[in-house]
């Protein structure tokens, strides 16, 4: 049984996939800095956020993501992974995750 299996034991699979992951042992990892990005909507599929830059986000060293929505009703949401955040907020390519450090690297 993996550590994750033990952590989610007793929860239905549909709920277990949304539980926070156990905290990894960061003492053995090289220093990794958080990476920031903007959510840029080319099309507003939901009719709520509008188009353009609609949120700011952070990919944390442990793989979790936080997104802060801008606009008249700002809020913050946390995800266990970038993949999950992209699945929900990407709207099939209508919203792009634009990394702030991409400009610095090019």
C-alpha cells in the first residue's frame, strides 16, 4: 500500500481524488521556487469572467496551484495539481496559462 493509498483509505474514490496530498519530504529536494502565471481568456465560455487576463496564479514547489480571480468579485481557489486546474479552467483551449517567466527566458 502506498502512502497515498493509506492517506485516502476509507474515502470514496470520487472524494479521495480531491483530498490534499500528503506533504512531501522537501528536505531532500533541490530548492525550487514558485512559478507565477496569468490565466488569459481568449473566449469567455461561462459568460462570467470576461476575456483577457482574468486571474493570477502560482505553481508551488509541491505541485499544488493557487489561483486568484480578478474583477468585481475576486476569489482564491486551490488545486492539488496544475493538470486539475487546467482541466477545469482551460475550457478546451479558450483559456491559456501564460507563465510569467517565459518572457524572461526568451
